[in-house]
C-alpha cells in the first residue's frame, strides 16, 4: 500500500452553525470517494436526531485529492477526502483515516506489459488530472524510468481508463483504490486484463514479490 485515505477539515469548522448544511469534496461520481460521501450524507439524513447530529451534508463531485485540498484551503468546502501523501496547509487538519488504498497497474493481455519498463512507447493512463493518483504515479515513473516523455500518457478517471484498457484503446492504466474494490475485481475478471507487478525489469534470480517490495521501499 502506498497511501491511505484521510478525512480532513478546517480548524474553524467546529464553530459553524448546525442550521446550514456542511459540504464535503469527494471525487468522480463513479468512484469510491463519491459513493462514500453520498452514503454518509444519506445516513446523516436518515438518522438525524436519533444516532446522528441534526446537520445536512452536501456532496461535491471533484477530480480527487488535489482539487479537494484546494477547495478546502480556499474555504469553498467544509470537509474533504484526500490521500494522505498530499501536502495540506496550516488551516487543515486530519480527522480520521478511512481505509488503505493501493496503487495498481492494469494492462491489456495483448500489450505484453509485464514490468514498468514495458510501458515505454505505450498508451497509459496515469490517473485523472488533479488527482492524488496522478501525482503518485508521476513520482513513481520519474523514480523508475526518469523520462516520462517515453510514455504516451493520458489522464483519465479510473473507471473510464480501465474500460479503455479492456477495449484495447489503452495499453495500461494506473488506478489507486482499495484492495479487491468492486470495480477492480469486476475488470480483472475479464481474461483480457491482468495486474502488472511494480518492478522495473524482469529478474529471474529474484521473485516478483521481493523485487516489487524492494522497489516500493526505495520509492518511499
């Protein structure tokens, strides 16, 4: 796991009025962040005055962590869901860790991508623009391949990127999500897709898990 999800808020939030609904920045409407925020808002509405405080929660669709922090720092939202590697500001504090997320590299079987080096010259989604996924992926590729111009990169939401890999329009896609997420399990059930280990090159003298663990520790 490279990162985890954190629930963040302004320091001054707790002094706000309960008569006005709070807002939470989430993510793309096809992703886990948006679903989590929507379920939280629904739960608050259903249980107001019983097991939940009498407040409303407006769910804001966004491109992800980077945009969420900008909205939070500018005061446009009250809460935000962000990956914990993102730099915040003195105005922001972490409230709770929600769940671990893992960076996955999914490739089309016919692309014959088996390592990170195999991405050179290929069409690859590195994560949606302004998302935490794109930031982590770029940093990882700069660490391992040095020159990102070697890859024909695009920046797409996870669900769209995986669908394009499945259809063969993309060779591979980086997605950051919880282990065994519904979307990932569904897409990997297709025989045309496979997970690529995060290793630079294939080394017969070292097993894949050890090589991947060594690379991620170096990246950290």
